[in-house]
C-alpha cells in the first residue's frame, strides 16, 4: 500500500526463503529500525537511510543457516519495490542524483537516474572476500536487485580505497545521498522529467 501524498510505502514479501516487512518514508529524518538477521546489512542499511534522510523500518527473517545470499538479495528487491511505490509515477522529482563520499582512505561515487530503465554499472574492486562474516560480493547482488525493482539506472564506482569495510560503507552512504537528491521534488517539474514527456 502506498501513501503518495506523503511519499511512503509499506510492504511485505514472503517466500520459502525469506519473510521481509518494510516501511519507507522518503521525506524523513533518517530514523532507522533495521533487523535483517545479517548484521553487516543492518549496518549498511542504517548508513544508507541516515545519510539519505529516509525513515526506514525493516524486519527480515531468512535462511541464513544456508548463507546470507537470499536475505540480502530479497532486501534489495523489497527496498527497490518500496522506492517504486513511494515515488509513484515519478512526477515532479529531480530524477538524477549523484554523490561522492569519502571514508578515510576511500572515495566512492554513486550516480543515479530514476529512468524506468534499470541498469547497474558496478566497479568496486575489493581485496577482501569477507568483511567479518559478510560475503562482500553480496553488495553487488543487493544493488542489482534494488535497481531492477526501483526502475533505476545506477553507476557505482570506487575511485580509490583499500579497506573493504570503508569501501562498502562509503558506497552505501553515497547511495543514500544520491537517491535523496534524485528523489527530491523539483520546483520547476510538474510531470515526469523527460524530453519525451514520459519515462
């Protein structure tokens, strides 16, 4: 169910592998309650929401006894669906957003377009296969699922960095900032921002 006037979305997605409940408010204050069963994703989603000024509540249960893959991918699906619902037909928004975020030795760049043409460019080389118990390859899986369901063109680049935790932290902070810019209302835009007249 979507409340378009307040740019909110609430949804539940239940499969044989995961059960996820999510509430998103785009025009929030960065209030976060996240419990996914994957500690590192809790941390990343918290950073994303705080630095994007989104209010986000997620409760997820997944088959983490197998591994974290299903939970992380389905979190991306649900968050993408929530953005799609909260933005409605994407009328009146800036559409494009970008952010550069430093984290100590690391600098990450994220550029986003709510284009209705999902595409992911992900150039984030990581020396570590794991950060703690988290499989670092799952960050890309999360973003792939997210952009597909949000109707988002997403370019994510590591400009430089060494520490895997710092790199992923910078990526998720930059994602929050870029999406906050892209989703923000523009005073000169009434319909969809496109030279074709429709996204």
